[in-house]
C-alpha cells in the first residue's frame, strides 16, 4: 500500500462540500419543507417506509440516537408518523404522511441535478468503477465496525 494516501480526507471533504451544494440546490428549487439531512431519511422512506428505527438506522447509516431526534423533528413537521407494529407493540414503525409522499418528485429533481454535478466529466464505466471502489471501502469499514 502507498505510504501516503488521502482517501479518507477526500471523502470527508467531498461529504462536507456536497452537503452545502445540496442545501443550495434545495433552496434554488424552493424546497423548504426539509433540509438535506432530513432528505436523506425521507429518501430511504420513499424507497420503503413502514420500517423500524433500527432498519432506518441501518439504511441511512445514522446512529439511532441521532435518528431519534431527527425523526422527532420530521414528525413535528408532519412528514412522518410513528405507529405500533401489529406484531410487537414495543416496536415502532416509521411511516410517511401523504404530505411527505408529495415531496418526492421535487426531491428527485434536486437529486438528479446533484448527480449531474457529482459525476460531471465521468464516463458510465468510470461511474461504475468508482462506485464499486466506494462499495469496497464501505465493506472494509463495516467489517472493522462489527
């Protein structure tokens, strides 16, 4: 392995700048109903809602403690509801409200624009290779975490 690598630093820097750019795009598209971090949660729920906080934590990569306060805010804003599981009343399920479902198309437009910025100048092959490498890094980190 090379003596000096910058992958972790670059990923951190990309994450910070990407967050600022995404917030700017949300504002440019007139989306004030949620912020970028909340959009990450909504994105997962648009793919599949009626899931537990543990499942949502796994899918978003957010710690349950962080997620709980963010879900409180999303619930106050009328975007989600917590419901009891019919099989286990101790398990709460997170469900999108109709209002939140109605925000998906606008979010998708911002997300598509973000992808254009993110992958500008990349070929399809380069995108696939890059994402495969990132997947491998993620696997390595998950192994160490567990």
